[in-house]
C-alpha cells in the first residue's frame, strides 16, 4: 500500500512573502513530520478588500523565488487561477479531490488567524478536510484559541515559532517610507520588489 502523504498547505496573500512565512513552513515540516509544504497564494482575498492587493502574478513569482531553494517547498497556482473571490474551503475540497485518500492535509496558519477561520465560509465543511496547525509566538497564551477552536470541532495543533513579529504590512510600509527591508525577507524577493517598483506609492500599506 502506498504511504499516506502528509502535506502542509501554507495559504496567504504573500504581499510580499517574508521570513515569518518561511520559518513557519519549515518548522511545521519538521515538527509535524510533513512530506512537503505547498504555498498557496490567494487569488482575490475576500477579507482584504480595503486596500489594493498587488497583482496575483507578482505575489506568485515572489513566492516561487522565496521557496525555490527548498526541495520540500512548492507553490500552487490553484487559487490564483480560480476566478472569483478566494475561499479556503473551496481550495481544500479541491485538493482533497485531486489527492484522494492518499493524503493527509495540514493547513498552516498564524494563531491569530484561528479566530478568523471560525468566521470563514463553511467552517463546518472546512474542518473535515484538514488539521489546522496554528503558529504562535513562544510564550503566547493559547487558552482562548484552544477552547474556541475545539468548541468548533476543529482539529487544531499549536506550534511555537520565532520571527513572528515580521509582517507584510510592515514591509510594505517600510518600502514606501524608504526604510530598510533587508533581513526581513529573502534578498531575491527584495530585489524583485525594487526592480518592479512594488509598494512605492499607493495607499499607506496597511493590511
Ligand atoms: P499582512 O500584514 O498583509 O496581513 P501577513 O504578514 O500577515 O500580511 P499573510 O500573507 O496575510 O501575511 O499571512 C499568511 C499566513 O502566514 C497567515 O496564516 C498568517 O497568520 C501567517 N503569518 C503572517 N506573518 C507571520 C509570521 N511573522 N510568522 C508566522 N506566521 C505568519
Ligand atoms: Mg495577515
């Protein structure tokens, strides 16, 4: 019989991708003994309608550049190629269908997003498709997340990771204010941002 594949899904806007995302994915890979992590840039995020999100193709390419050197990481176009707003439940159901019974799916997310997940479309159907891995800062109080998540019947695991203070919002603001972004994200991604003049003007960079 074929071995069950354990696949992590790291969903995000990745506008831009940074070391917080990469460290989290790597940590999940090791702590949960995953075979691979698939980065899944969102198409049109339903919850980020109040600012202009960078074109999907740029976000996709930055994600490819950032993950290229890691043989256990890959990037999927599934969400950016699907028309209409992005709902995670559609993605997970589609993955379930494609991968069949041979895969166990782990959705990797920041712990704060666990609250959001509870408000997502079709949480009920979503919770049957995968286990959630929530990344937290070391020493973070997990009590309320655990309780709420469990109350909703989510399969929920927690994982401590460093580097949680990095955010795409801060990186966009830094670019706009001509402050440094070096060491917050891979150099090649910083070069892509400079070359394509991303985040230089527009809104205030807030998420
Ligand atoms: P923004 O500031 O625009 O919201 P972000 O930095 O939160 O961007 P997203 O693309 O929104 O990045 O996040 C994708 C996923 O990565 C989410 O599950 C989020 O909780 C998680 N995440 C974001 N930043 C970090 C970080 N520094 N460490 C670990 N996980 C993170
Ligand atoms: Mg975010």
